[in-house]
């Protein structure tokens, strides 16, 4: 009874939208009847919307389906999926490495440590839309990046530079988040363990690989899980910096683009995106140990 209000609230804000999206995804989008030319309701579609996305099939003028025209929204599912995972893997790897390095520095005792921690967290505190606009101006043709390095790169004009610009902006924005979570894990390691290792003659590298990494792994995996789930939903940065052009369209951008053509088909795509994120989260929690509850309880309850 005590947790009933919380369960009801979660059901309203989480479960209901998911179920509603699934119901919508099983309906045809409204449109013109090819025979009568009149505007008609969609009706039940079964899994045809899902099949359309997975096999890139679009509605044909005669009422059937055909291969989506190149460049259309329906033809971009697999390329958007690849782009989404590309951004996720590259950004999370870079943010984990840089965040770990920053966390180790912030964990040390030195004068001005509090000021450094506050300064490091500034990029994370800035809204993502503001960050995207900031880096949009930095990577403009007459922007700071080209002026600083004496280059003439059109950052949003081709695939490589456009992706690089988004990755740099995302790493700058989110590395402090990784550093904060990893720092929390580092501070849970007793100092006595390091002192004992020093007495036994362990080198700095041995202390890092044999003490720091194993003991910080629960917090590290949770941080990576949170960041991966966030990166799989990337929208703001590519939407503002490139508009999805030059191979920067993610699944989230594709959902928004499809909404302009039909809500029910967009609901199917959003459900597919949800399933992808759910599967990734399940793999992290089930097989990679990214369990926030286990991490907080020191691993108790494993195997239940």
C-alpha cells in the first residue's frame, strides 16, 4: 500500500504511453483511398508498419507496397540505425576514457579541488540544445574551429566532418557526467587498500589494474549503461548542428521526420527504437553487471 501511489504514477507516465504507442503502431495511417480518392481512416494494420520499416517498404499509389524511393524517410531505417550505433559506440568509448581520467584527477587531494570539480561539471549543466547551437557556430565555415587551426573545412558539408563535429560536441557535453559517476565509485574504495598495496611493493599500474578497475567496475558499468541508453536516443545535437544531413540522421530524428507523414507509422518506429534500447539495457544488466541495485548493495542479491 505504501508504494501504490508510486506504482500508479509510473504506470501513468511510463506504461500507458508505451502501450498507447504499440496500439497506434498496429493501425494504418489515415490517407486517401486510391479507388475513391476520399480521405479515409487507417484501420487495423497488424505488423505491416513494422515490416515496412524493417524491409524498407512504402505504400504504392495503387494501395499496395513497393520499395521505398531512395532518400525517402522509409528508406533510411537501416542507415539511421547504423548511424545511431556509430555515434553511441564512438562517443561512449571516448567519454569513458576521458571521464575515467578526469575522475582520477578529481579524486586526489589538492588545493582547489572543489573549484575544479565545479568547473568540470559546467558543460554537463548546459542544456543540450544550447550546446548544439554553440558548437554549430564553432564549426561554421567562418567559425572558431577553422580560424583557430587555419583550415577551410565545411564541417556540415560532408559525412566525415559532420559526424566528427557531432562526436566532439557530444564528448564535450557528456564527459563530465561520466566523470561524476566514476568519481563516486572511486571514492568508495578504502584508502587502506592502496596503502597495503604500496607496502607490498605494487607499482602504480598494478594498483590501477588490480585494485582500482575491479573495485570501480560496478559504478563504471552503471555509468556506461546510462550513457549508452542516452546516446541511443540522440536527437538534439544532429538535429540542430546538421539537420540530419550527411549521414547524421539517427533513429530519433527519423521518428520525428515520420511524424509529419503519419503518426501510426512513426509509433511503429518509436516502438522498434524502444525495443532496441530495451535489448541493449538487458544485455548490460544481465551479462555485463550494470546493475545499480547490486552496485549499491555491494553485489548482494546476485543470482536471484
